[in-house]
C-alpha cells in the first residue's frame, strides 16, 4: 500500500509560523524557508478497524499506547520508539508500519509519501473462553467489535442445548424473547475484545500469544566505540550496559527500536536485518 499527500509550501510555511510564534509577537518578524528539504522516517498508525482488544497496550514494552474504549480506538502516544511489537501483535492487522518520506517538489509543494512496511505477525490462539452467567447482565457490549462474529444473541434453549447452563436472569429482552450472549469457540480468534469491553468482567479468556518475531539484530563495533554511554542512557528497556569501555547488549531484552543506533555519535551500533 502506498499513500501520497501534497501541500503547498506557502501553506506549510504559514502553518509552521503560526505554531512557532507566541501570539503576542509580530508574526512579520518570523520567516520560514523550507526549500530543498527531504526527510525519511518510520511511522506507526492504528486504523479505525481497531477491535478494542488492548493487546497492543498490554504488549507495548514502554507503555506509550493508551487503552481503547467503547468509543475510541487505542492510540500511540509520544515516546514511541517504533519497535513494531504492536504491529506484530495486533490480531486483526490494523496497526500499520509506514516508511514515511517528505520532499520538496519542483512545483513548490511538499509531497508526503507513505509506503507500508510488511512486518511478521505473532501467532495467537484461543485456548478457552467462557461467560460467567451469574455476572453477565445481558447488555450485549461484547458483540460490537468481535472481528470473527463469534458472539451472538441466542435463546436459553439454544445455549443449554450446546452444553452451557443458562439462568433465566440477565437476558436481553427482544421481540424474539429473552436472548443471551453466546460465544462460538470454533470461531473465536482469542483477541480478547469482548473480555476487554465487558463492563461486568464476566468473560474469561485463556489464550496463547506467540513470541515476538525477531528478524534483525544490533551489530556492535567495539573497536570504534568511544564509551560515551549514550546508548545505555537512551535504551528504553535497559538492554545495554557499558562496562569498562565495552558495550554489553542483552539480546533477550533488546526490542530492536534503533534508539541506541540513532544516538551513537560514531556509528558503533547498527540495526542489521537477518538473512
């Protein structure tokens, strides 16, 4: 997937000026010239298809993703180090990693190009899921975001015929009679959206989430390291230590986020894709 956006330079310069000058300053004294500019970076976004499972929130190693609610999807906040773990974890692949490039074009416009970067996906399997009928109030909140339509409203007779005890209380009163939430385990993917949204905490889920897929590593060149310790100071998961002028990297803790490589003043650390 590739997305292109354009904005006129004059418009962008005006926006920068308005954001850069205090309201009580004379805006005419502040000029911006952004010609001959090109920048490339990585961007991670969460699409509106978010199913409110909060798996990305739970798995973010530095806790910068805010929880989703019934009304809003999860949101990646400031401080994201672009480790891609959230994108690998999302059970419905609605978190995208982009190669983001911005460039000044000859027609005095700024062109933004987003190219999707395909990332490997972690395995996710539902082991068991159940509804506590004593706690369920029959509100139906568990149905809305289920990505596989594994949850439906069923009659007491249907649920009991499928091996579940079903009390008369807690039913949703419809034209078809009293209906209850029912989970088809054969269709459940184990995302946990229903459990996260249940206001009663009536849904219990056991799932198996596979390990993060490792397809790169940090290459360390000890010969040119100057022992400035910037890598250690900026590692968000405390995976690097500099001892007696030598870098020690804990690969089990490292999340391949490039914080250390981008901070190293001599290029002693580099993120390398595995063959």
